[in-house]
C-alpha cells in the first residue's frame, strides 16, 4: 500500500470552471462527458473540473486520482457560490487554488486574474 496521501485538492492542481449551470443529478459519467465535449480534455490527475448547479448553491468537483475518479460535492445551506468572470480570449475560466478554496467555502473570490 502506498504511503501517499489521498483525497487531496491542492495548489499543484489546475482548476477549471464550467461556464454554464449543470444538472446536479449528473455523476461521474455525465460530468466526464462534459469535460470531454466542452473542455476538449480527458480527466488527468493534475486537473480538476468545477460544475455549479442552476441555483448556484451546489458545486461538484471531479478529478482523477491514482487509478480512480473522485467526485466532491459541496452544498450551501444559504447564500450562493460566487464565480469569476468568463474570459472569452481563453474560452474558459481557470482559478488559482486560493480562489478555489474561497469558492468552495462560499466566499467571494479575491481576484479575477486568470492563472497560467
């Protein structure tokens, strides 16, 4: 058994946000389909994809870790998630780890810069 850590969302991961609301009934297969069709990517261990529900109170994050997939769900009891603006030049929204942490905690994102 590996002594490595599991279930981690950390600063070395690239975070991508889907630019439109997603049906929160979708699980692994449905979200993987969105990653493939809309991002033009496959799930890789150094990328996480963030999806928000229509009411902006539920967020799902999917990523590959080791030989499997992880799906994180965060639902706010009150309020809604705040997302950065869409960058049309990049045709995507990417955020830093610090802003990802703020996002999942239901806090306002501190910067609208787009990390490389």
